[in-house]
């Protein structure tokens, strides 16, 4: 069941949901909550300078904890803006820190249609898990031809739809993603961490049959 505006307000009063900073009237929709753009942006880098020279960055599923090397972090001050260059890809963050405290709630993040109409491809960032605490991240790309798109922190850029689960999840169940712990729950800040695992090892070897055999349900 999808929560309506009143359901969302009731859940906030019960502390099943939390937003910091608090929501304002512009953000409440009939059955969703608009999220505002935060001050932090991550710009992908494609090379680094090493002792050997200028080295291209290769991003692979095998890597772990590559955040600081792969991205240049930009944190704006109040009153500043961010120009998204033609065809540029960046990662934006939500202004709001979200707390999913209820064991029977999950959410899905969607772009706002007004964001897409400006030429900003704000990719669907997926599921917000039960028990998640932290800011959200979303890929953003300028697909408005040769136009530069100016973004201001505080803009409403995406929306969250909350859904009730058929049955509540325990914290242990909520934290279990496949065979590993959730990367972002209770993290406060997104870590952009890729897990190394037996799955990754088998994938890079091309041994999908062994993967399915070893980890069958």
C-alpha cells in the first residue's frame, strides 16, 4: 500500500519516518514527498597523476572503497550555484537526511517530471531500504544539448514514494542484501563502496554456472 499525504504525516508524528531538515509545505504531495538538492556534488575523474605519469582511472567491479580517488568533491556554500555542463555526469545528494525507522516501510526514489523536462536525466536511484538512515544520492546528467543547466541547492529535484510492507522485517532481515550487509544503512553519509565478495570473484572469471550452483536458494 502506498502512503498518502496524511499517512506520511502520521508516520512522521510516530517517528516511523524522520527528515532533517524538517519538511515544508512545498514538499508534501498527495502520495509522495519531494526532496531538495543538497550542497554536495561528486564529479567523476578519469585520470590521476602517479609516479609513472598520467594514469587513466579504470573503474571495475573488483574495486573497493574507490570514492576519494574516483570523484572530486564539491561542497557549495549557501547562495552558490552549480553549473551542470553539456553532457556532464555528476552525482548529487539530497539535502534531507532520511530515517526509515519503521520495520514495515520501504520507499522508492523517482525523478520529478519538471527535472526531466529541463533536460536533466536524474536516473532512478532505486529502493530506500527499511532501516535506512542517511542522505540519498542520485546520478545527474545534462541532456539539454549545448545548454548549461544551473542548479541551486534547495531545488526540489526528486520525489520519494513510501510503501507499506506486507509484513514487518526484523533489523537483521532488513540489513541482509543477498548474502551481505547493506552498505549504506545507518551510515549518515553515502560511502560509495563496492563490496568484494565471492560473487565478484566468480563474475570476473566468467563462471556464472559455478556462482548459481554454489549460491543456489
